[in-house]
């Protein structure tokens, strides 16, 4: 074999090999979806969405309290994470100067890298320990604080992307700095910011670890905001590691529902994002 | 012809002083509010460190640095050593990297350099969706799909070929360090692919053209010019993936066996820092036990901060190439 | 040439050198070459003969297609999506478009507009093409590198720091390094795409000198937006306008007595 033939052979072989790696990685997604759809889809029924969990060992029942619980947790999280992250991002992009913004960015990236279970410890110490009991609020705090770094960076990034000429145009008409920011710059960046927040929300919606010792769990309805509550991810975990076949079945169903929601929000966010960038 | 309409009163030549005062006040208020929001990051970080430190005072006083080096974790006897968890965390993370880096890098190279544009964007989209799958779902599939497959096909094949090695000795009951490493590898591959791909795409076209013009094949150009150019960023992606692997909780605790022992065989069950906190926090009886778990959280926190910091430096460094001399 | 009737540009002296050359062989020939970027036709049926061991310059205003033409010669334009070539290109009568592309590029080298050294050492840059094509073993590699750096008029400046990073060199030095890198694989043709446009006059002069010296061993095609450079350096000049080859002739004829009006207008600066 000549050297030239060898080099061509290597070229072709590596093309195939790396292509194989790509197919391997991408196929994981299909395996996950297929498995969940098959096992979870079969187990989904009306009861799942309307009934409370049955007592341990008994079959039947549903996860309506977990669904509502997740909703409440995310509501608290959004209340804490979105405004803080948004306003912080506005500060970094529009008002900050000097060394302080660098510090904020650095701390944000640091916080973003903290494992979610450690955030759970944080919420435990700050809320559960103080109150003396587990609660929805504690879980919401854990998730909300996790939302802040990404919400902040996303907002900053998209505000930076708005061209300076827009700001100058508004200020030249006599608009004040804050008015320019909130009535001109933010709306221009809104698509991107919203999509970033959606991705952020989808991420915390699937988090389990921080809820394990903040919101804990609840086989019944959780009243108000100060009681422990069931949530979809924690139910999946609890049921999956249990020895009961029926609970496994329900874990599949819950997994299917959770993944569908998370992926749907992800795809929607990316669509909004691509529409936003194509307008530029 | 028409009647002359009364002229509009001229607009005020200058805004009134009170208007200007309100404008400036509005700016000041906005500045302050957004500043407070940004400062919340510091508040959270400081509080986090404070809690991790103050709520782990008991084991720190009792064990000191030995905490990290003791391999006995016996809550009943009040003995708490972190070594089994540090061991488990390190081994699963490293093994996960060994599995995922070649595959992830291969996929990134394919998507950035070798694949046609359309295929590349679709595949990248799919792989980025993978990064959005929650950990507990990976755990669910880990228990029900991966572990049985490992048990029936992979491990027997492994034992048949490499069973003489001590790391593959002993019985395999499904839940193990090995299983956890495989699940972790699957979970971190999307990050390696995604970040490495972007780093490779950032290499200037002129570099590729120079190599092609000298008669290189596409693969030679990719491997000998593009990848070396992007190497720092690729290392950064590996460190990022490592940081993620260290902190993964749910999928690991569902397939690792939750056993606080250090064993040579990868087929034996084990435990990681994140997994033990998740499974034992609510069962912890007594302050020492709980605070030992919190101290483990402190160790994990320090570890991920360190690794993430290195990752950021490496990724930033692939900006403008500086001369090495 | 200092008489009052000196032409505006001093053309290259006629090529009478040590070896009398009545006919030069045709090294590269294009027949009716057209190039499309998507649906945009960038080259319209260009027919051109490039003689061996001569310097041929391609001039014309921005966007006239001269770079597109050059890049078609070593098929480096193939990596552009949606591009299409029509027509024929032959190298020593062999069809370039049907050849193995890496073999083609071994024989037809290219130097780009902005210097693009690899972030490796000076030595490794020059040795890259040699290693990849397996053209020399370890021992002769050093000689090959040294010889190329001599030919590129860079040896004296870098001989003591061959293992330092190429990026530490100045712009002009980097470009000569790129020339050395291209020369190391001993190409029969060297294509240069506006090689001096990013350089100062002194660096430019050094490169023009070395091209002159290279002519004996190598066929050179240089795209330039600088007419004086073409006049200084080239034996033949082709004038491109809007994707068409308007005129092609010996340099002194092109600059003193062009036959096409467009050529004359461009050269006298009526547009550009």
C-alpha cells in the first residue's frame, strides 16, 4: 500500500469512527425517549393525574399531589430566581462599572457550579432548620437560588447583544438611562431573555436532590406553603428504588410526564431563541 | 382659503427642574435596585459558605483533618470518615471521564470538522437536548435498563476477557462503582461534545486552509492542526464535565449500591459524597451524624469550586492564542 | 531607464537570462473556467495559460474574481459550500479536477493573504508539509527545513531560534515563514494570494526579491491589487474585471500598450 493510499484509508476510517461516536451519543436520547414512552406511556391513565397515592403496598392511585406540588415549588422558585436574576443581569449589562461587575460575574459562575445537593443543604440550614420543619417554601428557596446564576448571565448576555445604536437613539431623544433600559433595551432582548429563563426553569423542574431534605415528600395533599410536599422528581426516585412493581409502573409514568414537559420547554425555548436571532 | 387654525402652543423649550429631578431619581432608584439584585449572588455565596462551615463544627472539632483520611463510616458507633466517599467520588468520576472523553471528543470532531452542515446542526440539537434530561430519569433508566444489560451482557464479556485483573474481580450484583461510572459517562458526554465542538469551530479557517494547501487530508488537518489549536478549550470542557460528574447525585445513588467501603474491584458497590448526603440526610440521628454529612457537603463544595475554576481558566485561554516562548 | 519618456511603471526586464528560452512550456492551463458561489457566477469562462518558471501576475479591482481564480487552481475553494466549478484545468496536461486533491496540492502550493503560521515552533511549521506527506526522514528533515528557510530569505533571522514559537515573529517574517513552509514540499507551482497586502514596504520588498530568485525553480502565480508590484515583478500579467479575463500578455505590453480599453482605464487609474 502506498503512503497516499494509507493516508486516504486513515481519513476514511476516522470519518467513520467519529461518525459512529456521534451516532452513539445521539442514540442515547432515542433510547431514553423510546423506553420512557413505551413503559411510561402504557402506565399513564386518568388516575395518575387525578388521584392521590395509594397506601404502601396497595396498587392503584396516582400522583396528583406531586404534580401540584411541583407546580407550587416552581412557582416559589420563579418568584425568587427570575426577578433577582433579571435585575442582577440588568445591573451587570447596563449600570455596572469598575471592578464590581467582574466580581459578580465570577461569583455567579462559581455559584452555578455548586452541586444541587449542596444547595439543598443551604436551604435546609437557612429555612428548614430555622422553621423546625420541612416545607414547600424551603424547597422553593433551594430551587429559586439555583435559578439565579443562569437567569443573571442569560439576561446580561442578551442585553449585551442589543446594539449600542438603539440605546443612543433613545437617549438622544432625551430618555433617561433607566427609561432607555426598561423601555427600549430590555424589549429588544426579551426573546432571548425569556428563552433563557425557560431553559433555566426546565432545568430546576427536574431537580431532585435539593428537595430530598427541604420539601421532603408527602403522601397526601400539602396545604398552603409551610407543609412538606410531594413532587414529581422525588416520587420518581422513591418509587423507582422501592420493591413494589406497581410503584415501578407509576415511576415510569411520572418519568414520562416529567421528561415530556422538560423537553417540550427546552424545544420551545430554542425555537424562540432561533427566531430571535434570525430577526437580527 | 381655509381659516387659519390657532397655532399650537409651543412645546416647552426646557423641561422643568422638577421633571429632571424625577428623571435622575428614577435612574438612581433603578441603579440601586439592580445593584441589590446583583449583590444577592454574594449574599448567597457567603451564606452558603457560612452555613457549610458553621453547621459542620462538631465533626471538625472531633476529627479534624482525619475526617478526610479515615475510611470508617459507622454512624452507630459515632465514627465518621470521609475516605470511602472521596474514593467513590474520585473513582466514578475518573472512570466516567475515561469512557466519555474519547467518545465525546470523537463526536465533537465529527460535528465540527467532518460532517456536512445540516447533519451537524441536527445532531448537535439532539445532543444538547440530552443535557437537559434530569438526573433522576437517568437513574430510572439506569436501574431498569442499564444495570440488567450490564449484568447479562457486558460484565460477563468483561470477566471473560479481563477477569484476571483485580479491578474486575468478585461477584457483580448490578449496583456497583462500575455501573455508576457508566451512567455518569452517559450523562457527561453531552457537555464534552457541546463545549468541545464550539471550541473547535472557533479555530480560524486560515489554519485549516494552510494545512489543506500543503496537501493534508481532512483528518490530518483536523488532528494535527485544528485540535492542537483548540487543545486548551478541550481540556476546559473535560474539567467542566469532571465538575459535573463530581456533583451528580440521583443517578449515582440509584445504581452505586450505597455501601461505604473501599474495595479494589470496580464491580463491587460503593458510595459517593453526593449519594450519601442524599440517602442519609433525613435518616441522620443526632447532631454529629447530620453535621458529618454537612461537612461532606463542604468537601464537595470545595472540590467543585476548584475544578470549575480551572475549567473557566482553560476555556478563557483559547481566546487569542498568545505566543509561547 | 531614466529618459523623459519613461513609462508610468517600470516593467520587469525581459526574461533573457543564463538559459536561452524560446518557448516556455505551458505549466497550468485553464479552458473556459467558470466558478459559482451558489447561483452567483464569479468567473465567466476564463481561458488562460500559465508558463512554467515565469511569474504571472493577476490584477484587477476588488471582487473581480482574481482570487477566486487562483483558489480554483489548487482546489482550495472546494471547501466552500454550494460552490461549483465548470470547465477544465490542466497541470502539465493532466486534468486537475480529476486528480487526487492531496497529490495536486503537493505540486501546487499556496501562500495566503494574511500570514497563517501554525501555533507551533518555526521548525515544526516548515516541517509540517514534509512530515505529513512523508517526504523526508528524520535526518534529512533538518536539511530540508534549512534549505526552505534559505529560499524564503528567512534563515539568517531565525537560525538560532528554530524551536521558538512561530507566533513570536513579526508579520513580514511570518509571511516568509509561510512561504518557506509552502516551499518545503518542493512544489512545481506556487500560488500567492496578495501576499504583501498586510505587510509594510520593507517586508514587501524582501518578498518580491525572493520571488524573483525563486522563479528559476518554480512557476509563480501572484494575485495582487498593487499594479506597481505586478509591473516590478511579473513576466506576464492578466487583467480581470467582473469575473472575466479581459486581457493577458507580457507585462510590458500590458502596461505600455494594452489592447483593451478597460485595461488601459484600470492601469491609468480611471477606476479601481
